[in-house]
C-alpha cells in the first residue's frame, strides 16, 4: 500500500477507496486510512495526497489540522472547490500503475 502512495504524482491525489480497490480489498478503505495514520511524522510517504472519495481532507488531524494539510496540497498545485479537493482535475487512479 505504501508503494502505491509513493507513486502518486505531485499535483495529484487519490482516495482511500481507490487504493483499497487496487489491493483487492474494495471495502477496506478505513484500513488504508489506519495504515497511513500509523506512519511516523518524518515519513517520506506522501500520505497527504490520499483523501476521501468526495474530496474531503478527512485525515487532516494527522498533518496538524485541516489548514496545514490544505496548505501542503496547495503548495503541490492542488486546487479546491470550496472545502473539497477538485477531484475532476486532480484525481490519480492507482490502477494506472
């Protein structure tokens, strides 16, 4: 799973569910989230690029809060529609690996 997350390009995001689907565990998106939340703070895995299926930054508390996670993504070129990531523009499908 971490290898998939490491492949997400800068300027793109994917969802917990898309990763779970690629792993053959379609209904295990929460498990993906739990595994990402277990990463140490100094990890190089770009876990901030994994969001929920509608574009909410549901894991923001692991990055120091919503504002910090949003800033991290904006620095990578991610745009938002209100509070949601613009998934039409930035979604990366891990099945392309």
